[in-house]
C-alpha cells in the first residue's frame, strides 16, 4: 500500500577501539534506542499525512503542493553528507543532537498547525526547518550509536533497539490521529502538540543511557580533526564503477518510487474513493503490522530462494494486491483491508532484502576480484561499503521526492478535487504502483537470469 518512512542511516561506521568486554544491560541498550520512536513517529505523518492535510483540509492546489514537496525532499536528499561531516567533529555528536531537538519540535508543530492565509510559504519554511533538524538529529544519533557500541554484538543490539522502537513509533503515528479526534486535521494537530513531550522524554533517556554505555565501553575520543566522509561526488563515482551495484540501484529506485507513490495518495483514496476517512488509522496500522510480521518470513524465504528471487516474489505479491485497487468503490472496506495486509506483508521483502543484498556484495574479501564469475550475493570487486550506502541513502530519499513530484500533479491533471470529484484517483493509486512494481520485477528477473547464465554453477545465497 505505502512504503515505510525512510530514515537515512550513516553510510559507514568508523574504526573503533576494542570494548572492555562488559556486556551492556538490556535497559541501557533499550534506553539508547528509545529516541528511534519519536524519529519514526514524526516520519510517518510528514510523508503520509502531510500531502492530504495541505491538499484537502488547507486547499493548496496539488500541482503547487507537489512542487514544494518535491523541492524540499530533493534538497533534504543531498544535505545528509554535510550534516554528517558536521557531527563528525570531535565531541559534536551530542552537541548536534541537542541542537536539533528544539527546531525539530517547533518544525513539527508548525507543519501541522498552519495559519490561515499564508499556507504555502508557511509549508515551505516549516518543511525546511523540520527536514534539516530531523536529518541532523538522526545522523548524529545513529553515528553516536556506532561510536559507543564497542564490539559487533553490542552495535547490533543498539541497532535492533533503535529499529524496534522505530516500528513502535510508526504504529503509534498510524493509529493516534483517528483516536485523538474524528476530524483529520484536528487529530494531526493534537498529535503534533504531544510530539515535543514525547521527543524530550525520549531524548533525555536516550542520552543518559548512551552516556552510561559510552563510559562502560571506554571508547577512545576521535583524533583531532575527526572523521570527514568523502565528498558526495566521490561517493557517486566510487559506487558507480561497479556494474552490479548500478543494476541493484536501478531496481531499488524503480521499486522504491512505486512503493512511495501510494504513500502520497493513500489518505486521499481512503477519504474520497472509499468514503471511510475514520478508518485511516486502522488501515495504516494493519499495513505496518503486516510488514512487521512479514520481515522474518522474507529473511527465511531468501535463505532458501536467494535474495534476488525472493525480492522479486515480494514485488509480485504487491502487484497481486494492487491489481484490485482501481476497481474499489465506496464502502468496500474489507477488500481494501485485504490489500493493506497483503501489500504490507510484501513490504517486508522491500525492507529486508535489498539492503541485505547490498551489504553482502559490498563486503571486501581478501581476494576480491580474483574470480570473473561470482555467485549471487558474493562481494563485488572494488565496491566500498561507505560509497555504496552513501549513494543508497541518497536514492532512498530521492524516491520520496519523485513520488510527490509525480503523483500530485498527475492527480490534479486528472480532474481530482478533494472531497468533490475523485477524477482518476483510484486508477492512479492502484495503477501507478502496479506498473512500477511490474517494471522493477522484470528488471530484477532479467538481471538474475544474466547472473545465472554468466555463472551457471553458482548456488543461491
């Protein structure tokens, strides 16, 4: 139905000294991860609820709204490397996090409480503040976790805690607006007023737990000057030289845009095609809950089938779910609920498999490049993980920018008027993702067949 909100992670971890061997308690690890809850809690309304709020309740023309969202998300996609360089200065991790908290809270309040008469410039300014502070907080927070984690086991536990709390945040943000008020805009406004308290409490607990972990693992300070990530153009050049990465990135981009398109349209669809605005929270919660349930299935399935075939099968499941969407009408809630569950389950493949495959092919073996033909998932000669994940995060954000830039203008050109005329809303909501996912599945199948032809004796990863 929609894609999970994208939260960019640092491209690569820097070298760390060995930990003392003392195992961090579950309370300390969970406390550090708690800040992941408000970060994900904010991401869902920004990417899912915001287009309908300003396009329907506020009344900004969809063509203008799509242009503003596209420009803001495009700028946000390119700002992370520079924010990462800022937070990489010695001692600036926590400083960057603290500096971002107040602007982030204010930006969220501004976004979901627009004044009458100046909505478009208000939206542009509030988005700029929110995106910059969100990105600075998230990059510094994730990088700090990498610094203080010590050994691989602890870093893995910290990442799991952060992502686990993030899923809780997504589910809360999906359900709460409808529970707080039957009015869409009032529910979002109340959600935003509760956000500063949630952010403040989570930040205090996370910083306190991280500080204890930092002292327990006795991490050494970064040398003077800190770590400066490569310039963006250098990351692009380094990753672009690897053919397998280019193919993976192409499929990821096509599939990602197809997943992000309905995120922009889903609330319009629920309100003006199904006439079931009060059910929005239920549908979103079902979708993300199905994605959470599907994650372990796709991991196990990929272990048997291989990452690329399993990812393709997930796309085909999403296609099967969306094939029914253009034909739905008012009151067909059970059918749309089934679409939410099936497409949400398919989301687990998008979340788990592409990045896992990238991690596999970007590992640098001692004998990289010695074999002309490699099995699926084997490390790609010359693919540096820092370059790969830097470009990956950039494309993930570009997917969201393109979705807004494509979907909203097409919706207006189709004759859609929020609350008045549905136009081609059902066709765009169901047809665009279906076409995109089918194209991505075909690209992936063609790529996998070429790999099997070039390495017929290879076994699936």
